[in-house]
C-alpha cells in the first residue's frame, strides 16, 4: 500500500524505465497490472493449498541443519549471493555489457538495444556456474538430494500441481500480455522456444532453483519457524537477485526509489509462489516446470532471443 501510494505521488504521469513491452501505458495502468499480478499469485497459492491438502505433510524445516549451523549457512549464502551479483557487475561492465543479474537484459519488458550473442551466452554460463553448480557441489557433499528438495516424495501430486499451475499461469500470461511468441511462424517458434528454454534454464531457472529454493528456503523455515516469513524471505531473496535488471535507473534518489519499488512489484510475487510451491511439495523442481521455465520465460522471451541471435 505504501509503495502504491509513493508511486502515485512521485510518478503520476510516467515512469523513468525503458519498457518497450509497456510502451504507452500510464503509471496508473501499470500499477493496476502489478497489483493484479500479485493478486494472481495469492490465488495460485490458494489453488496449490487445495491441491496439496491431502498429501502427507512435508517437514521442510527438518531438512535444514541445527539452528546454529543453519544461521551460519544462511548468512554465508546471502553474502555469497551478493558477491555473485558484484562479480556479475564487474565482469559484464569489463566487456561493456549490461550487469549480470538473474534476468538477461530485455527479459519480460523488452529492450531497444541489441544484445550481442556473446553477452547472452556469458550471462547464462556465469549464472549457472555461480548460483547453481558451485553451491550444489558444496551442499550436495553434505546433504542428501531429499534434504535439498531435489527428489519427490509424492510424484503423482507433484505432477498434478505442475499441470494445474502451469495451465493457470500460461492462461493468465496469454490473457494479460498477449505474448508475441504466439504469432511466430511454426519454424521460428520451434527453434526459438527450444533455444530460449535452454538459455533461460541455465541463466535464470536453475540458479534460482538451487540457490534459493533447494538451499535457502529450508534454512529460512528452520530459522523463522513461520511459513509466512519464509515465503516473504524467499520472495525478497528472489527479487534481490534481479537488482541489476537493465531497466532499473539509479541516477537520482527518486529514480532509485522507484526502481527498488518496481523490483519488488515485479519479483516479490513470483518469488513467493515459487517458495510456497517448494514448501507445500518439498520438491524444488515443481516450480521449475509449473512457474518458471515455460511460463513466463519461454512463453514471453522467445522473440527476444530470436532477435538477439538473428534467427528471424
């Protein structure tokens, strides 16, 4: 409510962001959209609760170590994540590219700039190594695949949750955003969707799944003892990993405040539903297939990847 009020007061006519996908929309229209998106996330949480209410309860907190070790690992992981963001900034700027966050420049919102293919491939490689491969190698030596949420305890229910959530999210994206992907010729659609899926799986999906949902979420729950607090922590962590989104503007205090607000508006909700899916199923893979890899990324970002690699 405070963020909505701040935006309405300080940016009544236009926002300072380069958002080709939202071109021509007023601040009020965008505020309505982000609040509807959050409402959709809350509805999806209700659906997930109904779908999982009959399965055996999953004690995700028990998968974390004792409280002292969980606190130390959480602090170390958050420091590591911040270092990864700093490294992504320095590496990308050294080549004159956009700083590397969890999303490629132009993701979801589009961009007026043409990204060099080398930037896209390096972004994907950097993120998958820093946020997925290295943390997984370290923690897999100390914890089982079950403790990391990498193995299902109820495959049938997991599949049901994935199908329903993916169907609802895809329908919402099509209705609300009318993605240009659906207008592509069949040949471009097949090639572009496959390429987009692989790039975003490496650059965004697996890094988020391993770093946040497989490792951090059980520790958040063990430390807070609260599902609500854990869902919020998961959402905030996910939003923080997008700090370098190419559309953010930090040239003035007002622009910086609006950037931080819209980072939360954009990513808090998706981070929350991903956390909730993990808590209800105990399976960090569920959100990958139900609410990340296909919708929104493959559905929305295929035209962006086609243009980047000149595959039109």
